[in-house]
């Protein structure tokens, strides 16, 4: 599973990055989380505002940070699309 966090501001990135790691652990998913800040890659996904979470090329959210619980719900709701 390819998990990418799009962010350009350090403080928010650390918060979202931590929430993503916690959500994955709670869902029993092992995977490497990459931070993406390359504008070309961000545009490739169609993300127009950060932060954003992308799993296997699918943008789960963009434009606002999410709590661990919200991320868990998004992952659980979309898990069949990732495998």
C-alpha cells in the first residue's frame, strides 16, 4: 500500500503525519508513509490545497487536516479500493 501525505508547512505536516501513522496502526495496516512536497507530484494527483492524504493514488482528502479518528473512518470506508 502506497501512502502519501502532501504538505508544505512543517507544523501541520507533523500533526497530520502522526495522525496518519496512528490511524494505520489502529486499523492494523502496515505501510510506509511518505511525505510529498514536490509540486509536480502534487499536481499529478490534482491536489490544489494541502494538507492531503493519498492512498494508492486515491486522494482521500485535501485542504484541511483530519483527526486520527477521521482518518481511520476514511481508511476503513475505502479499504476495499486499496487492495
